[in-house]
C-alpha cells in the first residue's frame, strides 16, 4: 500500500521560533523570585528593627507656692485640732425659749447663746424676795419692841431706887429686854438666811441664760426652741448641749508618730505642714511638745505641733501632712513659681539628676537641679519648664534621641 505523503506531512511538529517561548518563562520565574525576596527582606527589616519604648508621661506644671522650707527627716500625717472646744449646756433643767446663734457665728466671752423659759424660776425668785421682805419687817418690829422694853427697864430702875416698885417688877422688865434681844438676834439671822436664799434664786434665774464660756466660733447648733435641756443626760428627747463653740486661736496639729522614729522628733523642731485641701501651700510650724506616753495598740507617740501663723483656711478636723525638718536654716523664697514632679520622673546617675523630656515622639535626656523631696514628689529648681512633657516613671531602654510610644491607657 503506497504511503500517503501528505498525511504524514500534516503530523510534523512545527519548531518555528523556538527561542521566543522559553525566554518568556524564564522572565516570569525571575520576577516571582525577586518579589519573594523583596517581601522577605521587608518582613525581616520590620521584624528585626528596634521597637519604640513604651512609656507613660506627665506634664510638668508650675506651682504658685514658694520653695520647700527644708529637708525632711520624717513624714507623718494627722489632723488639725482645737485645744479649747466646748459643748455649752445649761446649769439647770428647763425648756428652751430662744436660741440666738447659728453655725459659723462668732461669739464673745459671756455672750448669751440661748434662754430657757423663766416661769418657774421667776416665781421662785419672787417668793424669795417676799420672804426677805417679811424677815426684814419682822426684824424692824422686834427692834421697836426691844427699844420700848429697854426704856421700861430704865424707868423701873429709877422707881426701884425710890422704892416705888418692887424688885420683882424690875427683874421682869429686865427679862423682857433679854428675851427681845435674843429674838432680835434670831430675826437678824433669819434676814441673812432670806438674803442668801434670794441670792440662790437670783443665780438660778440668771442661769436660764446660757452664755459662751470663751470667745470663739459656733461650729454646731444642737438644740431648738421648745426642746428640753438638762446638764445631765436623762434619756428621752432631753438635750444635754445647746451649741458647740471652738476657740479658733487654739488650733494646732496632732500627729501620731511611730515609736520607732520618735527619736527624730524634738521640741521646738521646725515643721512644714500641708493641708490636704491646699496641697500647694505649705505652712510653717513647730513642735510644741511630745506627749510622754505611747499607745500600745498602735505603737505610736502623739506629737503636738503649733502653727507659726494661724490662717482662716485652717479649720478644725482637717487632714494635714507634716514634714519634720532638719536643723539647716530655712531656704529663702525664690522669685518665681516652683515645679514639682513625681519622684519616679527623676533619674539619678553618679550623683547627677536627669529627666527624659518627650518631643515629637522622641526623648531627650536633660540634666536638672532638684530640691527637697516630699510625699512622692521632688522639687525641680532648674532644667524643666512649665508645660514640659516628661517620662514618668523612668523605664529601661530609653536612649537620648530614641523613639518612644505612649502606653495605651
């Protein structure tokens, strides 16, 4: 059978331009390989590059107060107390008629705070006055009768000398004189008793007015008109006090110091006191005395501290923190405000102090001059300005000029 030449020719593979298809495949493979390498390099750069240090920051702010008064040897806390404080009550039991004071009023010594109903005491006072008047009139009658008896006795003496009357009549007139003299003495004593009784009733009547024992300020009003008041607790709805008066000139500080550190405190020692209500305004004070006994339950010793100058903002029972200072002289006041930052924002290296200032996402190490430290904060006298953002607390890994990242709150 003859071969079909044309059919065999149709089965031949065309190899025209063989180099064109192979070149395209190699370029695609090279591009993919290069892309993978670029991604790997980028990933390695992102993974291996230094990460920003996470920090927390605070903003330095200037305080209007002056500088610290000195270096502290001991810190403590306590309360403002008044040495003279009195809950004023009446001396007698009665119903309140009027009250003349309110909380916050300033009163003088002896000023009337309240008055009780006077009905019963007024009646007793009138009775005592009338008893005294009756005693005096009885005394006057006896004095008249005694004078008459004495005149009769003198006449009888003359008559006995002339033998016109008997001796018995003379003796009788003398006995009457002696009896009236005795009655006169008794009546005089009765007048004195009546006068004393009247004085007692007058005192009871005066005691219906409740007066302030000293000059001060009324801090509480404990009763109202119409209520019963008594100097002794008798139960029920009877009050025992009308108002509480505080002598504002007797304000001082009481603190309890751990007995392990009481050796750091001495009489007349300088103290810097700071009211919790006014933390930016320290007050100058001094130790008055150390109470010579310890509290065994708390292992503390009470210390009394007096203010160098009393101010109206210092109120009884306010919380206060104190710093017992060393014997170094107090610092002179500076011309401008002072800046206090948390102690954790200051780093000490080889005796020098530094802070880390944050700017544009980077930190700058800056040397500062620090002052006294108190209650977890330190005074920065130089190197920091009002409004500077500082790292606080200082953490490991900070570098001058290095990037930082704020921790999420």
